[in-house]
């Protein structure tokens, strides 16, 4: 019998090139080509008629929410459809007619599957029945739902204490599933609830909570139409949130200006052809007015320079800053100005690496406007100083009084479709006394008061053999976290790993002693009980809650919804001996929503209010209510510039997505906006750096990081010259996650430093050019 520790598992899949071809980067985003590519994906996976009828219901009232990003839907969606190219790809992945069950797993061992690429694994099809991988086997085999629930309950009861379990959540789950999941974990007696926010916008949550009193953004979608200036930092909406381009277009049509701050020159921020408009197809819209190509993670230096120049102008006429707003609503203004005096303009200019004339353009524009929105994403959060990056954005907005008014405020652009809703529902490792008190009052048990493990510390606990059970509600944990080889060893130390999933991914192959795959319904599928179609709810990136209701028949009669799976596990564990009616809640979503209304602030009468376009949750920033902060005021912050201490032969690497990708899901092998086709193992580099390093275009190299004396290597990447600042590199994740150290992360938020990894380049001698 094989030993589970001796399974011959490939951590990253077979490393090989797939045949690169190149063109010049695209000159515009979306357009007819975007429509063509989107339809090609859905037609291939779903067929023509099914594709059109399903797309017509995506992101529509009483339809289903896109399984992709969390960008909000307009109250009056276009009759041509409210979805983007990557949303269509996400639907195609979920609604594919390809399925896999016992015959597939009988044919392919986990050893064989682990050698496939992430793209091949993801394309294998939808999961349609529960599967178990036993300790003495390399093949998954079928297991009944009842036996699967019993197995999980047995392993949970075998733990010496509840903190030997780690319960992860991705951003795809519904509010109802997240609430039930968090309730179950607390009922077990632990707060070990890491989630995908820990790896993306945790820095935003910490920074915004400490400065403005809420870990969410303050703007609504219609604020984009009213903004005078929108600043987009560390974000590539053309690939990651394509529907945002329509909002930016409306800003431009109403006379607004856009300032982009990003190391790469991204097509989606330069020119947009809106396929919903005839004009958009033929002409398009130039988006960015001022493009500031900052060096990786020198955003604080750039923002300090902008504020320093604005402060000098304000001394001249006292109309640049909103002094009335500053006096009434903020704390720490004078300290901020004193801190700016500690930096010379030349010093800051050298750090950010931008032509001063360009910065002066931005300063001139900002000096005359106060309806300003600042948007950001992972390019600001995934650094050692990720929290300070966000706080510096808040500093600029507070100086301008750009809060609590139409067309102004903060806009952290969230990734997965309900990642913000998960946190609202209580998926967090932190302890909330308010939530604990509400749970005890509503359900009759006292939740644990110990802080739990976040993602990086949960990973460390697994690596150190302190965790027996790992459970994931969605996601692809091993491909999402940093330090892939370390993460693999950590998961393999568990007695049981459980994945609640729609499709196969690498986390089903990197397992504990025993592994379970529990297949669940997709967002687009009907959730029917006793002949009645049920609905769920989600929260978008701007704090609005609305319904989502699938329209397709499920891929199998053996699938369960996420709430049903969670309630089934809880019922098996407690065996009816607990004050929470677990079994009833899995069957009756109205009951879950009733309990949410009684437990979570802002969800009163949730069932009725979620109809139509839904309802907004309370947001203190919109009301300029900072009563929970020191002195009852918004807080200015003193932030330090980034200091990476890069060696002479080193570069700063940022991990990025390709255009054929959403998070760890690989839709295809093309990145047409950057002109790269049929290849993912590429590294983008400035041509001058290529020359200095003696490198040739498409030469094969290895990328090597070295932290605390430990060398990490990502092998076989092709050199691609690109418009990126000198000293900086960019390459796709999850392929480059092996370079990100597990024990280097953002202060306070513990977000991995995936966007600022110090590496060096070594020529790969195993590949002939």
C-alpha cells in the first residue's frame, strides 16, 4: 500500500514552454474583438443557444451575479448585457458541459494530475459527485454525502482542541453560506478563519478602519459620473475588473479627468472601446489624461511629492486644501505637513522615478478640484508597507475634503464577487465583541474570544504540525498563497483536507492524509428544494446587497448547495445536540436570512430589501460620522517611504495576472493586451535592463529570490522586453508564487509581499535558444 507522504506529487506541474508568439500590445481594450473572444469561450463550453440565454440573465435583476469580480451592477443595465469578456469566461468555466466523476478519477491518479498545468487541470470539467482520497491510495473514489459528513465529523471530534482546525473561505460564496460557515466554526470553538481577503485587501481594511472608521470604500457607482478627478493606483481594470471601464468612460464624458499611477503601461487604462455603444465600437474613449509610471511600490514617495507641491500652492492662496473640512472632521493635519518637510522634492522624485513635468500636471489638476475618487487594488496592498500605501491615499483625500460628497471618496476595488460580503458576514480571524454578543443573544452559545489564525499564520501552523483539519469553502488555496513549496508541505501535514468546489484545481491534488472533494452548485445553476427555486444574496464592491438566482439546470443530481453542505457537516458533528437548528437552516434560506437580520447590523428586513437592485449597507464615511475614531475625527497618518535595499544585481518583481486569467483560474494562454500569446512563463523587463544584463529577447532565465538565507527559484521564464521602469520586473502568478516568502508580509495586515519581491535573474542553461 502506498504511504500518503510518499505520493509522487508535482508541486507546480510540469514546467515547460508552450510555444510563445508575440505582437505589439493592444492599442485599446474591449471592442468587437473582446466580444468575439468572449463568445468563442462560451460557445465552446456551453453551446450557442445556451450561451446567449444565460448571458442575458447575468448581472440582471432576479438573475444571477457574475461568478467573477465584485464590480457593482448599474441600477439600469444595458439591454445589450451587463457583463464583460472575463465575466463571460468565468461563466463558461462554471457552466461548461464537460463533467468529471468516478471514471475520470479512476483513470487519472493524483500523481498524474499533479503534473498537468493549472490550465489543463481547470479545463478538465465540473465536479459532479463527492470524492475521497484515502491514505493508502493515489486515486480519488466516490463517497456518499452521508459518509463524507460523518468522516469530517469524526476527524473534527478527534482534534484535541478546536484550534487544531483551519477553515478557509474564498470570495465566491454567498452571504448565507458565509454566515452559516462562520457560525459553525465559532460553534466548534475557534476563530481560525483565514480568507482570501488576508491575501488581497486586508491592507485596505486595516488602513481604512484606522483612518476612517470602516474597512470598506465610501463611493457608490454613480459617484464615478460626478467625479472631477479619478485616480487609479496599482490596478489594471481592463483585465481584472473590465466593467469598471464603463464607469471611467462616463466620468470622461461628463468632463472628468483620470490620473493613472501604475508601473506598467496597461492598455485598459489608455483607450477603451465600449461594445455596448456604436460610438464605442468605431471610435472608443481615451481614458487616462495623466499616466504616471511609478516604480514598483514607490507610491508613498509619489503621493508625498504631490502633497508637498500642493501644500506649497496652498500657502500661496489657501484654496488648494479644504481647510474648513480639515478643521471640522480631521485630526493630525499639522503633523502631516511637518512630516512632509522632512523630505526633499529631489529625494522623492528620484524614488518614484517619474518626470517632474508629468507630476506637475497632476498637481495642477488636483489643486483645482475637490470631487476626487481614489481607486486601488493589489498594486498597493501586497507590500510590506501596504497599509501605509492606503493611508497615504486617505491623507490626500482628507487634505482635499474629498469625503462625504458626491463624486468623491475611497474605492478599494475588490476581487472575487462576494469577498466583501464574506467579511461582513463575520468571516474573519479577528474577534468582534459586537458580533459575539449578537450571536450569543440570537443563538444561545458563547463564541470564542481568542484571536484566530489568518492565512500566513494558519499556513505556518500547518507546517509546524499544529493543525489536523483544513477545510476550504471554495478557492484554490495552494495556488493562491505565497511560497508554494512551503504551502505544499504544510497541507500535507494535515490529517484531513476538505475542498468545497465546483471545479478541479491544484488544491485537490496537494492534500493531507485523507482528502475530500465536496462538489457544489455554481452561481449560474438553479438551487431547487421541494420544487421551489431558492435564491441567495451577495454584497458588491461598494457595499450593496442584492439577490442572485441561478437559471441553469445543475450538472448533476448529486450536487449540493454550499449552505446545504455546511449544515450537513454541522448536523453530523453536533448530531442535533446544539441550540442552532443546523439541518433546518440548510434547507430554508429564509431562516438563515432571518438570523442574519437579527445578528448583523444593517440587514434588517433583509429578505424584502434584497429584491430588485438591493440595498446599501450603513457607511459612516458617507455621513461624515467618525465618532468611533480618536477625538471623533478622521485620522491623518505619518507614513514612511518604501526602502527595499535591493542589491546591485537585483530587481523588484511584481506578480500580475494575464488577460486570460481571474485570480488562480487560467482561462487560456493568451495575454493579448500585452501582446503575448500561447505562453505564461514570461518575465517583462525594461529593454535597458536587458542590455545591461546581456539578455536577449525570449532568452530562457530563472528568477531567484533569497530571504533570510533561503533561496527560492522559479525556473524557465522567457525574457520579454516591455514598457516598465528600470529595475522592475513583472511575471504571472501562480507560477511566481514560489518566489514569495511565507514569512515576509505587510505590517499589521499580514498580506504577502507578492507585488514587491526582490529577485535576481540567472540564465537557464537547460534550454537552448
